[in-house]
C-alpha cells in the first residue's frame, strides 16, 4: 500500500503555494518553446511470435480458471443439484466474470492487425455482453433467476468461442481440440 501523501508543512497559505507552483510550471513550459502538441514514442509492433505468445498465455489462464469455476457452477447453480447454493453459485459466476475481464484486458493490450483486429473486436464485443450478464447473475437474488440469465449466456459463449477460434487462426495458432 503506498504511503499516504501529506501536505508539506509550510508557513505559506496553500493558495500562495498553488500560485507559485502554477507560475513555475508556466515558466518551465514556456522555456521548452516549440510545438504545443504532445508526442509519445511510437510503440514497436509485436512480432507474430509475440502476439501468439501473449494470446496463448491469456487463453491458457482463462481456460484453466473457467474449467475450475465450471465445477463449482455445476455443483452450486443447478437447482436440481444436492449442492445447490446461491452464495457459492454467485461466487463462481463472479470468478468467471473476473477471468473474462482479465482475458479481455490481455486482448486489449495486444495490437492486432487486419482480420485479427476485426475478430478480436468481435470477441471483445461478445465478451462485454457475457460480462454484463455474468455480473447480473452473480448478484441475482435466486438460483432460478441465475438459470434464466445462464440461458442467455450460453449462446454468447458459443459465439465467443467461434470468434476466438477465428482469432487463433488469424494469428497462426491451431484451433484447440
């Protein structure tokens, strides 16, 4: 946890410090002269191998996490299961949502081009809808309502899997068996 920032003790009132700080900043900016536009260094494009590696790492972590979560979901979210538990079901759905968000953040951090960019965009759109429904399910007041939401999630998961397979093909990875 970062240390708490404290206002330095000074005999000057805070407004005087702000005025001095603003004048100093203006002087420094004026000394730089030239263009007012801010430029940032151009990122070096990733190699195909780097893109494959990033995608594989994100997909592997997602698949591992969701595989474990699925066991908890199957046991706790099925109204006919002897282990049905609203709180355990909500927790599993929340974990699935967090895994999806982490996967999507990894995709967003990778610059794709061409068809891969299009398929990544489709996948992120599908996942946004899934994340929204998972959030609703994770806070639903009953297992019956969760079942209704899951019925909407399942087709989206199938579409996302199709988009992910297309993305894998676009970046030169085999489709998982």
